[in-house]
């Protein structure tokens, strides 16, 4: 690790291992003993920042805020840098001239596999490890890490994680050139012996101690717990000979689990109860919070119990901040053995209810909502799901969704209503409430760029609405699922669902919904290249009098017309339609529509090629607003428009960079239609550079993506472009 710090070829070091291997302890010891003792100057560092994602609401956004304040040496100008994206860009700019070491401890908490409110209790063997599961939850996190790995800054980043971050891997699954990957497997023989002696195992030869350690796979947490048992053994205190009395399993994993069981069972009953109750807290806690479980009679006895738990390696204490915490493996084990979960969580509900939360108008950050979030978590954990849903709806939903664009936080909260998993219904009283939860969670997945996870939830929602004969909400649900299917390239199913919506709306005489269905069908038909029919559907939507008075709906109609014109190659028609859409978007102030209009204005101006300065103005506005509300859905489109802009400016390097960033988002979100467009553009760039082999590779992928379900249910304009490129190459 010390050699890595001096190695500028690898800006990032990924230290990966299963839970209990001592990643955090190793990183902390290395930082404090090997690095900081010699001073920043010895390592050519401007500073060091340790950030633990195990701490409460230690989000990536908060890390960026603290890192920017630390590196710049001043408070953040919220007016100048309103979003996490803006602040991350400024942080990157600062780091271009400042060599700062960041230690990101417990980074698995920022990956999709751990995107849940109870991540502190998640076991390694219950964690998905697919490429998608190992991707960053936040696009801003993925973007910043990739930039640092590419050497665009002077920063050094040490990551400790249970899983390798897939955003730092190439398509083959290998770490990027700028990433030094190290997997911790076990302690070395000599280190294990030294460790055991330091923990109180004073008697026994090195060979005897090494033999016992090997039986536990030299797993640090297991050895820490085993040494605690040996050091307190009633027959041979501190003698390695006591080890066999605490081992009854031949299997290594069972043995590691068994030593935790032995440590837990060796506790006095009151301490066992206390430890399991402390495990109900999700993260590090203050002494005052712990004290609500003081049933030892007085404070000295309670303190003695806490000290004993620390000495046994079951409880950790941060003396600098006087906070207590449990290792995730210990927390999971002890919480599983909590006999009165409902009662304990009820006590914690009472505790967090007393902590004041600012009025909605005075909430400045997600951290201000921490007591309400904890209250929600313990309400759901107590099995009071309906109350939790009410709490979320009244106190959290709108602020998280509209003010902070904190869709990932909303997802984590909503998932608590699904204790049986998302392939089962939420535990709410009636089917109407269940349908609400399914739709709300699906919508959060949609906006955060996870359409694949949204689709089955919308399907569940639609089943409930159909069962209740709620045709109006069923029609809406069919439209929602069709939109996601369109993004995923499932055009046959998308068209079927929009047609079904149209039929339902006609049946219940819902002209408003019927107009929406015609409009959405026009959108889909444009992708299919059936431009005349698409125009007819858009015209039909405007034929409904009620729809014509809906300025927002008419604005979307113009957006779809602009997109259709771009696909047809008619820049002037696209520009005129986008201008109409932008005017209407200002009247009703729907941020998503404003962003779409700005993007289409910029894209049309780039295609026309007459006023690239105006194009840049519109695209800047689109991307700025997009980042402000974390609208992942539109980001690849805007980035691709920027790539086209730079190609028009003959700036190949910037064009390539923007296109690759767009593709990274489209790939992680499985936006198939966007993938087709981006690969076609990259094929054109490759042809510009004379690289026919690379152009063929991109065009082949574009053709595959644009094929969708096969003609006629294909992305026809992109398919035609891919085949045109392949023909030019001589495929």
C-alpha cells in the first residue's frame, strides 16, 4: 500500500475482501502508523481525508461536500455549486493541482447490492455479486471514480469494500489500468501468531498457535473472538490449549460462525441481551442512545458491561467521538438472536420520536432528516408497515423526491415495506395501499435509471388494479410499464401495453387518458420509423378538446414531434417543434419537460450546423438542470448531443469523451435504444480516424441493439444507420 501511494500510475487502490477480514483495521493502521506519522510532506500530499460509509447517513453526496470543503479550504457556495454533480466537478478541478489521499472505507455501501436500509445486517453469502449489483448507486460516484482512475487529477483513493466496484472495470471485467486491485484473503502465518499473542493468548508455541489459526482460515474477526474466549477460559486462561473446547465444527465457514456463537453464549445473560439490543441500531451510536437499554441498575455497572463487550471484541468504540459500533458480522448475528424485535424497535421509535426535525421549509440537507429516517426504519422494523408508509408519505417522500432528487434514498426507504422481497407484495393493509407502494418504488427505480427493476413492480401494480377493476389506474400503470419497455428495447410489449391503455380509456370514456395513449404511441412509432403513422397519432392526441387545454400535455406532444423530426433528419422542423415545447414548458414549469426541450433545441441546432454557439447554450442548460434533479433517464441523450457538437467543432477528443460517458450510463441502465445511437456515433468517430475495425465493432453492436424484437418492432432509424455504416466499411 505504501508503494502504491508513491505510484502515480495507479491513482486508485481497491482493497477487497469478505466481511471480517480486517480491511478497515488494516487501512486505519497503515494510514495512522505508516503515513501520518511521517507527515504529508514526506509523501508529497496536500492532505488526507478518511471517509467511512458505515457511519449513519454517510452518503456519497455528503462525502463530496466534505471533500470539497476540505480540499478548497472554504465553505461551499450553494448558489454557484447547487448540485452534487456541480460540486464533484469543482472537486475534480481542485484535485488537478492538489495531491490528496482519500480513504473510502466500506464502499460496498455505495453499491447496488447494498442499496437497502438494513445494509448493516447484510451477510456476504446473501449478497449478489453480478456486474450490475457491484455498480455504484449514484452516477456521480461512478463518474468521479472513473475520472480519478483515468489520471485526470492528482488524487489518490484507497477503497475498502466487500465487493469490487464494477464501474472501475473494463468490459472484460478486469480493473482499469489506473486501478491497483488487491484481494485480502487471510492473515499471514506470522501475523496471525503476533495478533493472537497481542489479544491475550500468552501460552503456546508458535507452531501450536499457527495450527489453530489455520483452522479458522486465519480470518481476523474469527481470531479476535477466539482469542477473547481463550483469554477468559476458566480452565486454562490464555493458553492456546483451550482452543479445542471452543471448536466443534470441521467445516471452515461453520467454524468461523461457531466462534462467534461461542463468544455470544459466553456472555452473562444481561450482556447478551444488551448486545442484541444494541444491534438494532443501524450504525454508530452515542452513549446517550445506548443508555436507553441500561438495565444494570446504575451507570458504573452499565459502563462495566460495555467495557467487557469491548474487551471480548464484540463492541467497538471510537474514543475521539465517544461513539459505539458493532462489526457488521457481529451486528447481523446478534440481531438475529434478538427475541423481542418488535418491543426493542418500539423503544427506539419512542427514542427517535423525541428528537426534533426541522420544519419542511427549514430542511437544508438529507442529514436534517436523519431522525425521521431512523424513526421510519424502526417503525417498519417493528412490523408497523402502514404507519411507516404514512410517515414516508407525509414527512419524507416529497422532500426527498422533489427537493433533493434523492431517489436512491427513497428506494432504500420504500424497500423496507417489502420485507419478503420485491417479488412479493409489500406488507400493507389493503391492495390499494400495496398498489401505491409498488408504483412509488417503481417510479423511483425509473428515474434513477433502473428500468429493469421497475418493470416487475409495475406488473404487480397492474395486477392489483385489474383485480380491483380500477381501470383508470390500470390504464396509467400500463403506460408506465410501456415507457420502461421502450427504454429496454422491448417494443412489441410496449406497443401492446399502450394499445391496451388506449382500449381501456375508450371503454371508460377517459378522453384525457386516451389522448396520452395516442401521444405515447406516436412516440413509439417514431422509433419504429413509421413516421407518417407517428404523426397521425400525435395529431389525434391534439384532436381531443380537453387535451388541447392541457398545456403540459401539448408541450410533450411538441417534444415528441421534435424527436420524430430529428429521426427523420429534418433539423428545421425539429427546431420549430422544440421551440414550441420550450415555450409551453415555461408556462407550466415542469422541470423534466424543460430539460427535454433544451436538449432537443441543442440537438436540432447541432444537426442544422448554423449556430453552434446557441446549441452549446441550450445543451449547457439541459445538462445543468438534468444534474440538478438527478434525471438519469435523459443524461445519455444530452451527453450524446454534446458529443455531436464537438464532432461538428472537429474536437474529436471531447466528442469521444462525451460519447463514452453517455455509453457508460446507457450500459449500466440497459437503455437499449440509446446504446444503439451511441454505438453508431462511436462508429462514425472511428471511421473519421480511419479505424475500420473499431468502426465495424461499434456498428455491429449498434445493429444488435437497434434490432430489438426484430422488424417491424425495431429502432428503424438506428438500424438503418448501423447497416449503412457496415455497408460503407464493406461488411
